[in-house]
């Protein structure tokens, strides 16, 4: 995968903590930042998908055949 370089400003304390962790883990600052961005974007995508699934069930609730727990709880009656 090709990469592009970017410049990001960080507070001195944040940069110090990042460098300490990179040293502890034997990895580069760049690798840690790349992994943090990937994790952030993954979390955002996961949350979006979860919201869409919930919205779908709100719009079209499961039938009693699809959700036996719903029937047992008396919900929907």
C-alpha cells in the first residue's frame, strides 16, 4: 500500500507519552499513530453499523417467529 506523509501537531506532553510508549513496545512513533488512527476509524465504522442495525429493527421489528424471547416476554401484545 502506498503511503502519504502528513504533519500533525501534538502537545509536548502527548508527544512525550507517545515516545515513551513507542520505546517500551519497541515500535516507531509512526506505527503507533497509524494504529491509533485505524482503531479510531474502525470504532467509528462499527458504531455506525450498530446504529443502522438498531434503526432497522426499530423500523421493522422482528416477528415472534424470528424472536422467541419477544413472544415469551409478552412484548408486542
